[in-house]
C-alpha cells in the first residue's frame, strides 16, 4: 500500500487533515531523509575521500536517489573527487551527463584533466570558454610547464589578455628547468632588478636542473641576495656534486635552511661520503622526516644497511617515503625478500597505507627477485586493493623485467598497449635488448617509436638498426636506411662494433 493512497469514507476534519499530513511527512522523512542534509553529507564525504574506491562507492550512493543524482553541486564535487584520485574517465562521464554545464562544472573537469596530465583535453575545455579567468590561463601555463612543454606554455603566455606577474614567473621557471638558459636570462632582463622573487625562482629552477654555471652567473648578477638566493646556490652545488663549493656557500649564507642541509646529505651520500652525510644530518637545527629519509637512502646506497635500519627503528614518525626508502635499501643490498617481508608485515599490521611510492618499491623488489607474476598481480590489483591507479613507471617496471628475461615480444606488446604513452626511455631499454639478441626486425619497429616520441635524437636508434643489418650480412639495407634517415654523415665504423 502506498503512503499516498487516498482512503474512502467520512471526510476528515481540519484537525484530522493536519494530523494525516504530519504522518505523511514523517513517513517521507523516514524513507528519503532530509535531502539538503544528505547532499551536504555526501559532499563532505567526497571531499574527505582518501582513495578512488571510496569515491566510487559514494558515487554509487548518489546515483541511487533522484534528489542527489540530479544535484549540480554534487556532480561538480564528484568530478573534483574523481580527478583528485586519478579517475579521469569517470570524471569525464559525470561531466558529460550534466545538461548545460555551468562554469563550476567546466572548472572541475578542467582541473581533473590538468592534474592528471591530460593536457590536450584540458586545452580543449580551456579553448571552449569564451572568457576564461586569469587563474585558468595561469593553470594551463603551469600544466604545460610541469610537463616540459615550454613552447605551449610560452604560447599561452603570449595569448594571455592580462599578463600577471605569476605568469611570467612560471614561464621563467619553465625556461630554467628545461635548460633554456638564454631564454630565461633574456626574459629576466625585462624584470625589474629589485624583483628578487622572480630572480630567486629562476635561480632555484637552475639549481633543480643541475645547471651550476647558469645558477652562479645569475647569482653574481643579482643586486640583492636573500637567504633563498644563497640556499639555491648551495643546493645547485650539492646536486652537481661540487661539495667544497656547497660547504663554502653554506658557511657564507646568512641563514642555512633545512633544504640546504638535506641537499648536502643527499650529495654526500651520492659520493659515498657517509660520515660527512651523518655530520650534515647532526648539524640540522631540527630533525625532520625528509632528512631522515635522505640519510636512510645514503646509508643504504653505500652498503650501511644496519645503520639505515637503526635510524628507521628510531623514527617516531614515518612517512610512506620512509617505508619505501628502507625497502629500496634492502633491495639494493640483495635483500629484496626482506623488503617484501617489511611490506607485508606493515601492511597487515595497519601501520602502512601503501601509496605510489611504496608500491614502486614493492615492484622493484619483485623485479630484483624476477617474480614477474607477483609484480603483474600488484599492478592488476592496485586499484581494487589500494584505490591507486597504476602509473606509467609501474608498467615500465614490468617492461624492464620482461626485457631482462629477453621476453621481447611481451615487452613490445606491453609498451604498445599500456594505458599511457610509454616514454622513450622504455623503448630505448627494449632497443638495447634487441641489439643484444640481434633482433633487427623488432629493433626497426622500436627505433621508429623512439624517434616518434623524441625526434631530436633520431641518429642513435637507427644507427643501432643499421649496425644489426651489417652484422646480419645485409650491408645494402644498412646503407639504404642511413640514406633514408639522413644519416649518411655518421661514422660507419660504429656500425660494425658489437
């Protein structure tokens, strides 16, 4: 019997009709709850969701009820949540289901695309808006800059109707990070000399790119040097392994930051100077988790696994990077089985919520042990078990395992079919094994793919293929290939070397 069924009989009094209405309202409330409160609760749950699986579950609840399924605000937040946790296709489906989407929906799907590296989709959304706000321009620029697409970032900057200081700062940093020293320096000339923020941003970018000469030249040019300027210079020296200059800069700077000490610990570790790394660690004004992580890696890379484990055990607060560091340390020291034991024990005890970094360390351990099936199982179940979508580096770990086993057919299939564009480095790894196994037919296909991804380096891949042709007794095909690819001027002697 429906709750709205009309009863026949004696007409009700006014008081009776009011009572019946109250009963109906109570029944409606019990059946459907308070719609506004439910929308608010679901919005909060979406914003607080900490993995993709949880977002999916919440969205299933939303879709079961009309008053939540058709709520625009809830759809916008759903798009944001899917985008935050890598569910780009699901975010797109929610957006496509909105009739006449408004600015908030466009903003949500735009950010989902940008944050997950779907730049062409983001550009399409961006271009469809008649009047994009300044923040959209900046975000589009930042996305291109983040992925090394400097020409596209510069194009967006040139089209920007109202250029902001943040815009040219982003472009300056993009130039610097990608080694375009002349472009960055030229652009910096147009910035007021008193603008130390822009100069420090470029200096820091030069430091992260390891371009010590450009960092020092810019540092000497700066009329006003801040603590940040000195720290960036010191970090540039540390990253490049110029330890004496790094220590000198650290001693001269007015205030040494945590970042400088951590950079020094990392640099000492990279050069096998474990005692000096420990001294830099002990000089920290305050011990932090990232400093501990850096020292653990320094110990592990230099065979001091006991000291790494002692520091790990002494840490009261650990991040996922900490767990990944000690696991990678075990793998580096031929203890990959122990790395997996740490992962399984901590995962079962609830102390560890695996993330991308930890799972990469797990795959490295499986790779070292040659456990291909277990590694593939991790990737297959990553989304269902941990709410994490596999990334390109996870697939590349499997590809590396396949190439190490000379399973070239499966490796090529994986590189061509993974749900990402396989990087040129993955194809180059495959080409190296093709060269060892003398598989010229596959090497030719792989070389074509490498050049498609990185046209600037076309000589080396095709020279490898030509060399295989020569060793197979097919010199005419080698010559034809070199002429076809414009490599006639290359050293022919290289072709006949192993």
